[in-house]
């Protein structure tokens, strides 16, 4: 999740639905990154552009992507790429108690929104929808491999989903690491069982 706490402070929150990662960057940190990247703009303009990356009606002339990459076992890096060449990176540390944070800041708001949407459906339409089944896909989706991010616009505090652009390479890498770890654990368990 990404939120501008003040016009010159950025609070980033990211979850993979298992862990919860967060960081805060102030104006000085962000200005240094802008200078290193060769961007001659103010921090406020950078925030406006960053938040516009979550807008569905985004001008196609400006190309933004967001990527979340694991750094180590206790942190991830949230990267903002502009036109594939300019990159701002923010290192987010793991939360001590991720389960309550995920519940309170992601699951419960989504459940409230779902219930509000359900109440907007007329009774006749809900009977028809009860027969609906989700489409079946050949894709294997692992919740632990897909990092989710949500943007909060400071003025409206409305939640905007972040498109998973740029996550496919990372998800494949994370899936490979997870499978390798599981294989090592299986082998270790077999050795223990043989003894």
C-alpha cells in the first residue's frame, strides 16, 4: 500500500498476504533519489505523478510501473519505474506482527467494501448471480508469490488497487525459490524419518 502522509512524506506499505512491509521516506531522501535519477522536478510534482500511476484514466504518454522485489528475508524493495529508465527505490522492512496489520488494513476494509457492493445489488439480480461460477483457469496462483499493493490518495483516502505490472518476473523467481526451499525441507524430513 502506498500513502502520502504529508505532501513531502511518503509512507509505503506492501503485503504478500503473509508478511507486511513498510517504510517512510521524507522529502530529503526523495529529493536525493530524484537528483541521482536526473529528474529536475519538485518532490510534490513527483508525488502527483506517482499517485497518477494508480489512475485508470492515465495518459498513455506517461508510462509508470511499480515493482516489488525481495531484498532479504526481512525486507523488500518497492520500485517506481518511469518510462522504464528512471527508477526510485524504497526499502521496506518487515512488520513484527503482520497478521493483525493485514487483517485490519487490508482484509477488513475489503470485506466492508464487498458487503457494501452486495447491498447495492437488487434482490432479483442476486438470485441470478447465485448461479454464477467463476471462470476456471489453467494458471496456478500462489498467494505467497503475489505481492499486493494498494494506493491511498491523501485527499479522498479511497483505496485504489495497484496493477501487478512488473511482478511476473519477480513472482517466477519467488516461486522458484519457494519450490527449492520446499524441496530442501522434504529431503531434510526424509533424512530425519530414516533415522
